[in-house]
C-alpha cells in the first residue's frame, strides 16, 4: 500500500481502462470520470484531472481536495 500525505497534490492514482465488450482490449481516447471514497465515506467526484498515459492507462492527478481526509482513498 502506498502512503500518501494529507492535503497534497503529489498523489497520482493509476487507472486501466478496457473494453466493456471483451474486458481485455485497452481503451484509448476516453473521457474518464472518477469518484472517490475518502476513509470509507460516501462517494464523491474527484477534483483532480484525469489524463491518458498510453495503451489504456490513465492517471488521476489527485489534488489537495481529494487528499484532505486521513485514511484510505
């Protein structure tokens, strides 16, 4: 498990997007919406930006709002 600092913008969350048809083929060029649960609370929209890296891999650049609660993300 990665340890993150509270209320920092240096935390990146990797995401892997695949086809809903075969659940294997990497998907590129998608618009990704992320919801987070901070320390097992209710889900809410992430404030950080999602960018495509390559071959179905995306990353959420979590900002200080996304990481302002102690506990698991």
